[in-house]
C-alpha cells in the first residue's frame, strides 16, 4: 500500500505525457468525462475496463498493457491509470486518510521545484545518480563530451525543470528530453527509442547540477584512450632496446649510412603501434644521424646522446608497463584534443616558419587575445618524411582558416573575432568548420595598429624583471624540443637600451647578438644556421640601433645567461615606443 501511495502521490500529467504524449493525455481526460470506464480490481496489478478494452496496470507504469492493437501507451492505458489513481484516492479517503491532491492542478508550481524524497521523484533521482559515467561517454563519444565540458566552463547550461519527471531543454539543438523512472522509458523529441545522445547529455547535466559530477571528471572522460596490443608493444620495445644497444656498441665513427633506413623502419613500426612519442623520437634521432653523415656544422654529439638516452628510457618503460593505461601515458598522441573555449578577439602578431626534426614543416601564426592577454597559435603543417629534395619554402600565401579572406601572412597582421573556438591545452587553435572568423579592423585605415598597452605583461625593458617573471617560472626552455613540441606558446617583447652588432660564427654556424637594458643586464639573441633561417640571419646582421628595434621571441636560460630565439623584429614605425604600429 505504501509503495502504491508513493506512486499515485507523485503521479502527474508530466509523467503521463512522458510515457505517451500530450495529445493522448488530453484525449484520455476527455474520455474520462464520458465515464465509460470501471476499475475491476485494484492493488499491485490493477485491471480497468475502458469502453470495450481491458487495461492491465503494471509497475513501472510504462509496462501497462491494453487489449487494443496499439503497441505503445494508448489513450485507454492513460485513462486506466487515471481511473486507478482516482480509486486509490477514494479508498484512502474512506479509510480516514487525506485524499491526495490532483497532481494536474499543482503541476505548474512543481515544475520549478527540486525533486523531493519519496516515490517516483526519489526513484528517478537515485537512477540518475547511479547512471554510470562510462555509459554516458560510450553514447556521447569524446567530441561531444568536449563540447559539454566547454559549455560547463562557459556557464552555458540547458534549462532543467523538475516534477515527477525531469525535463531538459537544449535550445541550440532544438531538442527536449523528458527523464522518467525507470530511465529507459525516457523520451526525446528526436523520437529515437534507444537511449540517444540527447538523453545521455540530459543525465550528465542533471548529475552535474546536483553536484554528483565535477568538470574535472567530465574532462577526464574526454580523453581518447586507444586500445593497445600490450604483447606486440612490449616485443617491439625489446627490439628497440637491442638496436639502441647495438648503436652504442658500434660507435659513431663506424656507423653505416644504412642506419637511416633502420631508424625509419622503427619509426613506421612505432606509428603502426600508435606510439606517437616514439615515432617522433625515432625521426628526430634519424635527423641527428643524417646531420652527422652529411658532416653538417649543426650536428651536436650531446644532442645525439640525449636522444639515444631518451629513446632507451622510453623503451624500458614500455617493456615494464603493466597495463594499457600506463602504455597510453607513454605513447603520446598523434592529434591534439581540442575543446570548446567560447569566443575570442585575437590580434595577429607574427608568423614563424618551421621545419621540425620529426619530418614536418610549415608556418605558425601567433596571436594575443585582446581581453585575457594570453597567447594562442595556429599552425599550418605538412609531413615531408620522404621528400629528399626540393622541399617547398614558406607557405605564407596559403589561405587562412575560419573562412577569412586572407593569406597566412596577412593573418599575422589582422584583428579578428572568432566564434565557436576550439583549442588544446597549449593554446593551439583548431581550424575546424565549427569556428567562424570575422575581421574587426581595417588595415588600410590603420585600425590594426598594435598599441604598447595591449601587450599586457609581455613587454620588457628591464631584463631583471624579465628573469623574475618569465625565466624562473618555466620548468623547461621555450625552444622546441622533441618533435617540435613546445612547453608553452608564450613570447615576450624586448626593447633593449642598446645592443652589440650581430656576429656569425663560422665554426659553430650560429649567429649571436647581445641586447642590454638600461642597467647593463644582458639577453643574448641566438640563431643556428639552417636554410630556412638564412634570411633571418642576414636581416639581423643589418639591424642597427638607429632603427629602434623591439625583439619578439622565446626565451630560455643556458649557462647562466638569458637567451632568446627571435620570431620577429619590429623596427621604428612598426612598434614604436609610443605603442603605435603601422
């Protein structure tokens, strides 16, 4: 009796509409006014005659059946439920109890309330709380979970109302979900019978609003975890160790040119086994050996040893991995995971060409966000693993992303507003079709000029302050390491008081240039020679103090001295001391 009372106390039109639809419920009420029905027996499994049909009421109510041909919850079942509820109320009244109020009369007031303990509401609340996050992830997938994580961050929540059911409205998608107890009877305006993506998202939002699910837990589930063949990976890692030991025993002077083919083969094996980090390291090691065999001045024995040691350590860890999760942590990723971050207003600062030792080349465009003063990048890259000759140069004329009528070079000098932005944890922007761009400044009228006050905390004249604010907080140098990956995307603007003329060392094949602030503190600009850097080296050799230059670049600490890899130099009239940029 207590269980039945809890059900009909919470039973209202919202629930009845949830298991059928609004039209069927209205028709049932109209038929009820005609009075052609009779409760034949009440109790745990009631039986009601509705016209010529017989309705058998079962629990949960969505499993009730009717003798008519309908395979879904028909008007006879709804009328039978209403008649059964009416009979239960009369029985309770006759026993001296208080008749339950008509839920339909209180429906509007209850919609704005949170679920209370007892009956159908409590059961629904418990089912939502117990629904596994793993099931939600399986239905939604990593991409949709990323979108929801971004919406949680931005505070863009759907509209949720509570009664005997929970109604979740997604205005942007145009879908409405009604969660019922049991959850498999929930409905969605997409009309899919299975537990669709909208129902899964509705459960997730309810769990998040109830404090049962944190943003960190949602973000954790967005991480794609590929399946690894542990046996094959351990076998391959063992062979990698043997090969590296053979390389060390052979010695550098006796290394055969065939070593490049073996290194390429191991990079391909790593790729097939989804070991992205190992693939990048093998290609970088191949580049080191290639530099040695071609007697390039850029070859460094220390770099070669570092890469050999790093690969050997990674192979050891792969051999000792106990499960797929540990392998996933060592494997690395081929493609970055992009998550929604809202809208942005970006100022293009500079474009930097690159050629990584892992077989990629292209351009990176750097942006400052006008409001947050944070750095973001967009990278256009292409693989050149097998191109031995004739690699193409700068691709600055390539079309810019986000539907903008610009080239990459022009993008580096533009002001743009982006909507639907996605980026990874290192501030790298996605070029996906979801992101749309709009130009916000007219270059011809000088509206793109960058003012010094817009640079936030990235502009320095005091190199002591530069050390305290930037160098000390960094765990690693800013220059790209394994595979062209960076610890951060931040750059700094340095305006020296005076500087020494740039000097190119033929022995080290490197240009160096000392910059000084007003107190005589030093920052050393360094650029190692390569075909792509040749133009920049010639340019730096011609820079004079009369040009009032401001250097933009990445800084790092080596041998107790602050050093900078320059990305761009703004001369007088481009980024003047008063902050104007032409």
